[in-house]
C-alpha cells in the first residue's frame, strides 16, 4: 500500500466515530433542530421538539458533544446546547478531498 493510501486509511479511521454519530435519526434531528436555533436550546426544549425523554436527549447530546458536533453554554442553572460542527465537518471534508484526489490519480 502506498503512503498516500495509508494516509487515507488513517483518515477513514479518524472519521469513523464522526460518521457513526450521524447514523442515529434522533441525533440527526437534534443537529437539525439546533441548526435552527443559533442561541442554543436546553434539554427540555429539545426533548419537547423531538419527542424524547430528557435522559434520552441528554445521552444523545453527550455523544454529540464528545464528537465535537455540539457544545454548551451555562445560562443560569441550565445548559444551552449549541451546534458547533466546524471541526468534524472539516475532518470529513478532508477525507472526501483525499478520496477524490486518489480517484483522479487512478483515472488519469
């Protein structure tokens, strides 16, 4: 395996958790909901919008936070969750660009 291919394989490995997070429909719904509310939402509001229990929403937010898709700000006694997709999306875009370059090299 050439060095370029090995680098792409490594990028794939780094992106697996980012892609895995996106496979869950409830997490997709949370991402889309937060995209519509730039100031962020608390767990109760998210739970009401996507029809999930607070503990379930908290679990999904924890997974999204660990992957870099969301962060939170403390507002009084509640956390407000905010969409912060820049870093994970940059990683995924980098993987796609590397694959495209590899495919162009093969086709030329």
